[in-house]
């Protein structure tokens, strides 16, 4: 039992926390799981030339390692989360982490392209299930007054991976061997298995009598509004993030994409910290401020392309306002869905991944037809409806 959290037995055999202190060690284990997940997802993009040469394929074919991972996540999130919602939580979490260990190890050792693709697909499956359960797991570790803050801690692995993990993995993989980097991620997963067994409490799955059908969860008031905000907000983000290099190529930062991404990553970490401090009292206000801030940042990046200071300020505001997006949206949908939170989270994971893929497709079309300079301004078309939906959903979707 974590010394920071006293657990008491309450209705239905579920463990619920009585302490008003965060169980840091357990929550950081969830954050590490997210860190490993994002590393597994993002490393192939940074190491594409080395992977392509080593496997004897083109860079376009090597890029399908990223695609298969995303496909695995999208296909697995809803059906597998639904199928396993009655399982005890810690064994399911361990199964996902074991998946990362096994499939990253296969990726590190395989010299067969098709086998590597299969490993990437099943790594994505592990990620889809993991993301579907992480928010609910974190919320069950703490009392109601700390649920938002607990989620912020559990989600901090994502910006840390984006800001530090993936760039460092790319750097070392470029100058050593990309296989060593995937091997290192496998070692992290192995260490995390021990960490989870040591300090992460177990919880019962959802009782069969409480398991709503998928379509009824979708129809719970607030769920659809939140999913719309996820699609619009995350789609807007990925249109710009995916094509940040072509945009910066037309600015004074053409040769400093790494610096801009570092600024975005660091400010994202600051953003999630701020969200974590305030989310339990000001969820709806933070959502509205974040979307509005991102819209203003997008406008600034579109108008101020020739002003380096404006670009830095715009990217800083972008990072600050998007860093806590996952925490805000996962908290909102968990509150709206109640006992069916894990299924609702799987819907959010699917919507999020669709938005990632859609950002690549729509952004590519905008880039070809209108040019990189049009990308930031085009986001307003998505962010204004997202802002309106969040504002109107104040009763169920974003109630506080």
C-alpha cells in the first residue's frame, strides 16, 4: 500500500482512497507508461532514414511503421476496452506494458520488414488499450477533490516524451544504432513492470450489471459534445504540428525546427502543470481559455510570419494552451460518462487518433493547394466551432 494513500473498502469491493495527498509513485508509473507509449509511437519518424536503410526498404515504406502503429491503436481502442472492462485493472495494465516490451524487442531485433510491421501494429494495439484505461485508473487512485490533478500527473509522460524523449532518442539513434534505442525502450518497459507490481494498486473491473452497451455510452449527455471538441481541437493542432517544418521554411526559423519544437515541448510541460493545479476547480474555464489562446496563437503565426518574435510568442502560447488538452478532455469525458468512463475514454482515444491522421491528410491538401503560410490561419475554421461546442456544453460536457 502506498504510504501516501490509505485505501478503504467501499461498496462493491472497489478500493477507494481516503487520503488527501496524491499517490505520486503510482501516478508516475502511469506517466511512465504514457512516456513509453509516445516514445514507441514517435521514434520511427525521427529515425526513418536509418530504419529504411537497415531494413532495405524505401523511406516511404519505412514510414508505414508509424501508420501501422496508429492503425493498431484505432482498431483496438474501442473493441478491446469494451471486451476487457470487467477485468481487474492492474493485470490489464501489466499486459499492455508487456506488449510494449515484447513488440519493441521484436522491432529492435527484426531484420524482416513484414515482421517489423506486425510488431508495430501490435504495439499500437497495446497503446490503444493503455490510453483507454489510464485516465480512469488515475482517477480511482484519489478522492474526488484530486481527480483532475491526478490525471495531470498521469498525463505528464506525453509532453516529456515529445519534448525530451523523442528528440534524445532520435539524436542517439542517428549517431549510434536505431535498434539500440528501441532496445532501451524495452528495458524501460521491463523496469516499469516491476514498478507497477511494487507500487500501483489494483482495482476491480466494471461489474457486469453496470456495463452499458457502446451506443448507450455514446448517447450519455455530454459525451458527444466532448468528442466533437476532441476532433476539432486535435485536428487543428495536428494540421499545424505535422507540417510545422514547411511552415517554418518560409520564416527566419527555416534551419531551427528543432528549437521551435523544443520551445513547444517545454511550454507544453508548463501548460500541463498549470492545468493540473487548476483543473479540479475550473475545468470549463480552462477549456475555453485554452482553445481561445490556441486560436489567437494561430492567428499570430499566420499574420506574423516575417516577425521572429511573434513566431516565438505564438509557439509559446500554442504549447501552453495545448499541453493540458489531453488532461482537460479526458477529465471532462470521464466526468460525463461516470461508471462507463473507460468506454468513453476509448472513444476519445479513437477520435484523437482519427484527428492525428486527419491532420496529416487535410494539412497536406492545404499545403499543396494554398501553401504553408495559410496553415495557421486555417485552424480558426476548426477552433471556433470547437470553442462554441465547449461553451454550449456547460451542463453536461464541461460543467464547471
